[in-house]
C-alpha cells in the first residue's frame, strides 16, 4: 500500500517541448505587386474608357453590405475576404484588365 501511495505521488512524466511555429505569408505567385507602391493606379477616365470598351471589369472588393449600400455601375462584388480565403473561386477572364476598388 505504501508503494502504491508513493508511486501515485511521484513526479508527473515530462511532456514534450512545445514547438511554436510563426505564421508565414503564402508564397506570392505570378507578378503580384510586392508593396502598395508597386500597385498600378488608373484614373477614373482610364477606368471608364477600359470598362466601356470591354477591355476591363471593375471588381468591388468591399464587404457585401458595402456593395449593396452603393457601388460603381457594372461592378462585380467579390469581397476581399473571399479572395483571401479561396482565391481559386475567383474566376475572371484574365485577358481583361481587372480593376479593383475598395473605397
């Protein structure tokens, strides 16, 4: 009985050390801009000309609620959260100029 009591009071087994893995960004693919300064900018006139000629689509990346509250006529609603969580679900014609906006 004493042996049973002593074994029950012995030190707990040592656990394995915890390994902390820092999150990393997914690797960038294609020719995506590396910084905000690298993102191409267009004027309203350039965007309108490209949209009217069929050379571009306008993609609103704001929330669905913001899109419903008001958006550019003809814009597609594809929230940024969807793009980030499932980029393969965004199937746009890559031969067209894709103009995004978020404000």
